[in-house]
């Protein structure tokens, strides 16, 4: 009985080996995605590939063999010799591939009888171009700016851009799999031609990778188009340097009542305007507009919306800092500047000044940022260095001329020791 069992097992093993010993893949299919005869940059995430090879016959059910496309738009796949159909993943893409016209359902396919290596390039027309990418550190934020241009000549109208993203990595391999990412909604009225910005917290980069003591980061931006959630248009990879190793938030050691929800001591008779605890003002007119209590606002502010009388003055707190380097950040609120602002720049500033109080363009000002600058619409960073223990005042100062429509708002103030 033992001899029969051993013989039977040996027969099964040898039979299995006979059927399982296929020749190794020996044919290479390779190529490059091209746009205007130059390499077209892709995501590079292997979970978001573009091409699929299919085989038919042999009684097999083929779910397709993915061909990975690298970030530089190149691809290479090792296959068994045989007959294949090459097509695209059944999702929408933010570009058109000339060799694969989209049908009502899915994409066309190309037949290949692979007996030897094949080099095949494909030609892409994206709905948008990304160019002139640059990033800089503003406060604790890495702010990326880039230009977008809508491309003509596509067979279908370009969907609108709905989101801009920025991805950070510790090397050149940055794609949609990178764990440190931030996104920003794009205004529905954006035409598709112009400049976009997207920012990410540098602290998120510092903590997003283990034992990350690098002072540099690699970054890419990407555009998500309407109704195309599965694949984005990507920029080149670039490097930013000078990222501080530590960000020590010391706000609660020196400021009080510095973020929403603000503590309101009392309201004026109209019940919308309020006076905040711990904040000082240079005059009654500025005090009256220092807080907006409407439910969709609840922020610190200053406003002179068509009043014939000019609004001048400051809102601030005073405290003493030891010698060192500091980063002050004012986080903006409701941006009336985006809606209507006759004055433009030079109407209001976020300020750090020596001593008690803040005055308009005083020589005691150590650092200031113009609230009317488009770059100040989200946050306003100020870097200062104190050589010795110094009493300083931090806040905002305004000079809104009579008859103009000017307003600004803040939701938080932060101090970091660097």
C-alpha cells in the first residue's frame, strides 16, 4: 500500500511539472508617451497605470496585464510571445491619446502579434499644460505657483479644473501615492488659462516621513478635472530647500484670545459688532469694527465699506519675547479683497513692531505684510530676529480712505520659535 501511494504522488508531481514549466517571457514591448514630440509627464503611481494587454483563446479568462508607465512617460513590459490586444484602462483620462480614440464605451484596441521586441510610441494631447512651476516657503507653508494653459486641438472640450494638488516626497519619486499631499479647490470661474497656487503645511512634510531631518523636499503639482477623478495631469518634479528642522508653536505663551472662537466681552447695540478681550485698539472707530459677529464670519476684522469718513488705527497685543528667531502668521478669513476693493495695496498691514502699540508706517515696525497683496489672501507670514529680549506688539493697522470699499479679516494668529 505504501509503494502505491508513493508512486501515485510521484506521478502527480511529474505531471504537474510537465504542465507548469512554461518558457519565461522573452518579448519586450516598450515606448514613450509624447506630447509635441517631447516626453509627456505622468503620475507614475503603479496603481494608476494607463495600458492593458489582453489575450484571447486558450479557454482563458484574461483580466489584462498592466503595463506600468513611469513618471517620465516611458513604459516597458516583458511578455510571452503571442497575439495581444493593447487598450487603455476603462476610466476617463485628462488627455487624449491619438492612437486610442475614445468610443461611447471604453477605448479602441491595437492588435499585436509579438514575436520579437517592439518599440511603439504613443502621442498625447492633454486638455491643459502646466508650466513655470516654482515653490517657496512662506511661514510654515510651502506655496507652489504655476501657470496653466488650455490646449486646443482636442476632439472633446476640455473639462474644467476642479482641484489643484501638491505632493511632497523625500526623493524624485513623487506621485499620487506620496503620503504628504494637500489640495485646493479651483474657482469655478477660472478660465483654464492663468496662474494657480496651492500650498501645504511644512510641518506635515516634517512629520509625514519617519525620521525626516532633511532641509529639502521634492514636489509636484497635479490638476484634477471635472468628472475625471481617477487620473490627474502632473507637472515635473522640482526641489525646494531651506525647510526648518523644527517648528515650535509658542503662541499660547504670549498671546491670548488669538483664534476662533474669539471671546467677545460685549456687543454694540446693533448686536453684530463686538469688543474682544485681550486685544487693544488705538481708537474707538477701529474698536467698533474689530469683530464681526455674523454667524458666517465670527472673525476679527476692519471695515470701511463706503463710509465717507476714513478709518485709521490698529488692533494689537503687546508682550515680551526673549532673543531668538520667530515666525508670526496671520490666517486670513473672509476675503472681501477678492470681491471688491477700490484701494488695492497700501491700505492695511499685518505688523510686528517694537514697544507698545502700532502706528501706520512707524519706524518702530520690525516687519510687515501688505493685506492687499494677492499672495496674502490665505496667510501672512512675518519672520523676525531679536538680538535681545524685546517688548513687541503684533496686530494689524489700517488706513482706509473715506468713500472706498475696504475690508479685511483674520481667523487666527500664530507664533513659532524657529
